[in-house]
C-alpha cells in the first residue's frame, strides 16, 4: 500500500486513505477493499459490521498500518483479517 492511495469498500460506503501501510490486504466488512468501487456490492460480514467513522484514524497493534476514514460506512476495517482500532489522540501538555 502506498501512502495517499484511496481505497473503497466493496460491501458498504466506507472509503479510506492510506497514511502508512504495508503489503497486507486492507479489508472492510470482511471483504478486500479496492481502488474502484464494483458495480454490485458484496455481502457485509456480521463479524466486521461495527462501522467506520469519518475523520478517525485506524491503526493496527504494531503501528505499521494507519488509515484515515474519509467516508463512513457500516463495515469495520481490518488488515489480513485482523481488526483495526481507532487511534487515540495525543494528550496535550498541561498549561499551569
């Protein structure tokens, strides 16, 4: 995956932009994502139907993959079958 690549879900409306990536297969709703949306939508997997939120960054446990959701949908994101989690915001320094 090349940074800046936009991927579209093949089972819902979700679209993401690759911020940082590896060679793993990005999935949404249990199906691989593609650069072009197919003519007919696939079937959403119940195991990956938690949804995605616009503006949120999704990362894997090791931090090797980071995706920015640019269009929300019903499918949840994964890489090679392993679910991604939302990236936590960095805490701002306290001002005394």
